[in-house]
C-alpha cells in the first residue's frame, strides 16, 4: 500500500500498488490486532478513483480506534513531501501510527518540512501552565519543527523526569550531612576527615570499584554543588523530559565513570569528587547539538546564552585547576583533579551528541552509535588494565589513603 499526496493536506492511496498479504504469508502487524487492517480496496476507494483523501483515511483510522493527533497528521504530510512522487510506504504508516521512529523520518524532516507550519505550537491557544512548560522545553531542546510537534502531542507527565531530580536531591542531602558533621561548607576537601568518606574516589582505594561512580555525590563545597545542581536542573531535566530517563541517565553515568577513569590515568596521585563529569557530558552534548542545528533552534537569545554557558563552564574548570595546584594543607593531601570535567565534555561531544541527534529513533540502528560505543568500551578496557597493572609497573608514588 502506498499513500500519495494530492493537494496541500490530502493524502491518497495509490491502489495500483496495493500488496495485500496472502493467507499463507500473512503475519499480524501492530494494526491488525485492532481490527481488519488494511481495509479492503472497495472500502478505501468506493468510487474507484485510485486515490483516498486525507479525511477518508483519518475516518478509517478513527473507526479502528487509532486516532491521529495533529503531529502525526503533519508527519504524514511531511512523509509524502519527502518523496518526489509524493508516496509513502505502508510500513512507514504502520511505524507512524504505532509511534515508532526510523531513518525514514529523517528523510521526511529533511525534504518535507515545507509542509509543516513554522509557528504552530507558538499559536496554540488555551494551554495550561504545564503544557506551556512542555512547549518551552520543545523549543529549547529540539531543533526541528516536526520533532517539536511530535514531542508536544506525544508527551505525558508520567513518568516524570525523576533521574536528574533524584541525583540532585541526593547530592544536596550528602553535602548537608557532611557540612553539618564537619562544620565546613566551603572547600570541604581541606578538612582531613572529608577524604575518609567511602564515597570519594582516591587512588589508594582503586580496588573499591564503587568509588569510580559514587564520588559524584561528594562536592568540594557549596560553590561546586551550586553550579552542578543548577545545570542538572536547567539542562538535565529538560533533556530527560525529551529523550527519556534511560538515555540521559546512560549519558550522565558514562560521563561520571569516564571522569574518574581519566583521572586514574592522567592524574594518578589525585582524588576526585563532584558530579562534574556527568554535568559536562550533558552540557557539552546539548551545546554541540545547538551549534550543529543553529538555524533550526528557536530558543531566544541563543548566541548570548551560548556565550554565557561557555564562560560559566570555563570558569568552573579554572576554579578546579586552581584548587588542584594550590598548596594543600599537610593533613588534607592532594586536592581533587580537574580532569573529570574534560573527560565529561569529551563524552558529551561524542556519545551525547549521537544520543541527542537520534530523538525517538532506535540507537541500535545508528552506525555512529556503534562506533561511539566501541570507542567507549575500548577506553574502559584500557583504563581497567591501567588501574590493575600500571601503578606498580610505573612505580607511581600515590599518597596513602586516608
């Protein structure tokens, strides 16, 4: 079955290309379980014109309890626009109605975007507070109008973006507990008892593998926690709303793990604390996505905001560099490394950009995803062997663990 465009908002079915499954080869599809689908040709085209209008098609979908929201109707038009002959494969319709996204949608976005209203979401009347926030997130995160429509009409408040909120809350609770216990709220790493925490990564405790991740709950002080928490809520939560808990948590934790492993290779004497590896993975991925889709991003003052973001991120790296090379107190030992920031940024530009560019598409279908995954896996194996053998082979003089 092929669907063809006839007019600005008309889709037609070219019945000469109908390929009805035989009784032997027929297999259930996502639509057949909800009724007789596809309908017989005489129902699709009672006047034998060879085409079916958009209203007729929508009515058939409603009769099969498969209502099309405005985003999907626009997507059908975009798919029709993407082909020179204005045709859409039946499988693309099945994928669209069953809320699946494939590479064909990239083609539709690239070639058929003229069919979509430029400011459709901005003109939506009577929206509540939450729905306006969803619209704001769509314009902040997604670079293509068709994806904004898709997200706006498909978004559900359940499940909420719990990952970034939970991580931020846990970091604040841990900071308050150690601040009250040590009676120190700024530069907590100068306190000799602080580095004794079982959460901190220390080169002398490399065998305790959990420390390569749990260090993200500890922070140098109020200044680092405030910076990370602000970015996690301002950038991490919208990214999680759009791309889902699984992808954003994977990106964040990949940045955290890469941060501690990079420190163990490049700064072998230094401990590391803070969630900066994950934060920089999220921020660098988002900023890289904005730069690569500059013309399509509709967020206001994007150039000014980009400059401010880069200045703030650079200032945080500068603070971490100053702290690392500042003279430590005799009892505190070496100060935390800044290499986790840089490692997180690399993860964001590579793995993160691949994730953000694959909105509502299967990552396993993206060649770039497997390349990035192979590179990250190779780095993990190298870092593991380095931590097992290199410290003894190189005779590294690491400070005694607290």
